[in-house]
């Protein structure tokens, strides 16, 4: 008896739907692509309950005849290509002919379409892949597709859908992408009868960005427009200093197709080196145009990822183009004072050899007296003072477990003599066994990390109610994530409430967080939630991650300790559980023993030679 059999068309379509249709947003993506390929100049997207119950896509494109409408339900039926060689000349969004039969196989599907020259349209109703009826209908030229009861025929797939807010956010995100890619097409997006945005055809990309993301989003954007060897890069990128905590606003399009490209993504990040802080990401709406034969768009079932024929040349061109735009922006901003700054820098270099952040000068007499026998830095802890907050204020000693003898190196036994500063943030100490370089920033991060961690562990995080709530605008996906995790963030001292579509008001923040950093800090936490790094399933991991994040933000906003604060800094550092490293594992200090110094200066051999003489 034969074990191998041919799957039915219905089962084959449902399997294909598993690759193409991941969630309701996938349906919107595929059908909007079909509308664009049909030459539509107006597209309307409507959905309800996150798209799982109802989706409607209507356009004014070329429409289809009755025969073409029936053929569109067959797998791999397409008008975009005829042979394999056509894959090297693709200029359309879709081409594989899988979208409509895949969607129809896992939903109740209504297709209504009419060509401009036809007097009536065609209506097809399909339920879970089965044709219910085919008849004439009245409608304007174009195509209207309505989808109900998504995944009712495969209920297991429904269990993997997220909340209504999350699924709605993904639909909004995909619609925005195609609205950005085609500013010449008017778009309307309707959620449960409420119009989220309705934008007319726009002459420029900047106008479309303003229509969709608001006027504030365009204030820090600069234009890119470069051509080279058949490649053209255009669009808008963030000005130097303008960044985000995640890659979510790095939007890249290749031949007007929204894609995920590591080549272009890394080129964008590399170009901003030195223009934005480390760990931050640029804002970009970048469009790359190139010959279709030089890019493969058929490497992913949902056509999200692409592959370039010559990755190196594309990457190099992108880096050069972005760097040129950034350089021109910097020159325009700095031009009037650039000459005077250069003169001043040369003058400073000639008359000063002291570090920029060095504290007060120490005379040779004082320095000699200090090395000869002045009292070293005292490490007696100051008296503890009570605090009304869950986390002590900056400069207050931390209450923590006593440091065991093994945690404190013997070479630090009250014998450190502060000498001065090196490289701005390195405190230099003379000890009985050598010299020590202390990274003041790393020490502060270790202290603050354990302060916040102790507060989280004791569930004693105190939040301060803001006199004036801080407004926060997020993209649809981030907005849904924040709405779903408000209770989780509240346990860590952050209270935010909805204030309109994709708008929130930050009403309370932890006592250690400056009010001016509240908006950025909450946005960063939302990005952590989106990436899955923060969740309500692992309390210890959450506390560790948030404590690390908090320590970096607090320390970056505080000045370097002064000379008189060094004793307190050392006291607090060596009261922590691990004074040897900061929260990220980098050393807080390094010691160069006397033996190493002698070896470097060849003191041992010289002294022995003198003894022989």
C-alpha cells in the first residue's frame, strides 16, 4: 500500500498560509501590495478587533474580469511574471500568486472587483477555501476584499494571536510603511469605525512623514539624495544627536518595498558613529533604488528580507551617502565659528598640558609632602542618615550587607593616597604596593546598581508624583506594548495613563530619576518590552536589567566626583557586594604593582649593578 499521497489543494493552501499569513497584519500587507500593483491612487484599510474578526481593503485600481477573478484563487496564479527570467526584472510588490488563495483558505473571504470598462463587477464568496457563490455585483471600478473570521478553519493558529491592541498596532505599522513608500497614493486607515489617519497624495516624502507621524517628527530630519553607478539613495535621516533607544524607527525601502536589510541597517548605524551616543540608534526613512537584477526579493516567504548581488558595493555607497549628508549638516551648523574654534584649540594646545577635567593643581612641595608621609585617604564611613525614599540620594552612603574580607583586596587596606586625575575620569592613587587607577564612572555605576537592586528586592521603590505630567507619544506598536504592561511598570515606580490615541501622560517616576529624563527612560523600557528583554515572567531578570539601565542613566547625568568626595566614593564602593567590577562586568579599578613598575623601568637590574660596584 502506498504511503505517499498528494495533498489536496485546500490543505496545500492552508500550509502555504502558515508561511505567508502570520497574523492579521500579514493580510493587510499582501492585499495593499496587490492594490499598489493594480495602479491604485487611493487605498482604504478598515479593520475591527485587531483584524481577527474583520478586514477590508478597497482600492480604485484596474480591477479584474470574472475569469481573472476566478483564476486569482488558484495557487501561483499571477500576472506579474511568465518565466523564471522575469524574476530578474521584478518591479511589482507581489509576484508569486499565493496571497489570495492562502487568505481564502483560512477565513471567510469576499472578493468584489470591476474593470473600468465593465458595466458590472464580479463577486466571489469563499469559506475556508470552498467557493460559495460567483455572481455579478454593482460597485465602482477597482477591487474590494473583505475578510471575516480569520483562522476559524485552523483554530490552533488563533491561539498564537496577541492582544487586540498589539495586533491593531501591527496593522497600523504596516499601513504606515506602505503609505511612506508611496506618498503619491492617498491612504485611509479605519479602526472600529474610527479614522486613525487619512492622508492625501503628497508631493514630497517629508509631507507624508508629517501627515502620519506629526509635525514634531520632521523637526530633526535632514535630506539624503545621492546617485552612484546605477544606485540612488534618498530619504530623510535624523540630524546628529537625534537618536532612539531601538531600531524601530530605522525604516528602509528598496525599490519602494519595505524590507529588513542587515547590509543597509549596519551601514546606517556605522555612519552615525560619533554622531549619536553608543547604544542608541538613528531615525531614518531611507529609499534605495537599484536595478531589479541586482537584488533578490524572493529569499523570505513574506518577502521581508532581501539579498543584494553585491553587498559590499551597496554598503559602501550607503555609508558614503549618509556620511556626506551628516557632514554637510555639521558644516552648516558649525561654519560661522569653526575658524575661531580651531584657533582657540591650537592656543590651548600650546599653553596647557593639564587634563581637561583635572582638579586643582598640586604644587611640587605639596606633592612631595604627600608622598613622603601625609595621611592617606581615610575610609571610615560617615554616620548613616535616614532617608524617606526607597533609594538614597546621590552622595548618601548606601545601606547594604557588610563586605566580607574576601571581597576587599588586601592591597586596599586603608593605604590609598589620592594623587590626582588622569584622562578626566580616572582617579590616581599611590599605594604601598604600587599605583591604582580608579574609573570614577564605573564605581558610581556599581554603587547605583546595587542601590536600585536593593530597593527592587525590598519592594521599596518609591515614586514621586510629577507636578506637571509629562506627555509621551509612541508609535502604534509601542503604544500597545505600554498599554499591555502598565501594571508591570507600576511595580517599578512608573505610572503612565492613556491620553488619546498613542499618547500617554507620565504621572509618576522613581525618586532617583530626573524629571527631564522621564520620557526617554519610559521609551527605553517600552523598547525592552518590545524586544522581550523585559517581561512579567522573570522578576529577578527584570530587576537586574532595570537596575543596570537605571545606573547608566543616573550616572551619565551626574558630574565627576570632586577631590573631597573621593573618600566617600571609596567607602560606598567597597560596601557593595562586588566592588571589583561595574554592572556590565568592566573593572572599576586596576592596580599596577611595584614589581611591574620596576620591571618596566628596569630598576632591578640597575640596582643590582650598583650593588656590585
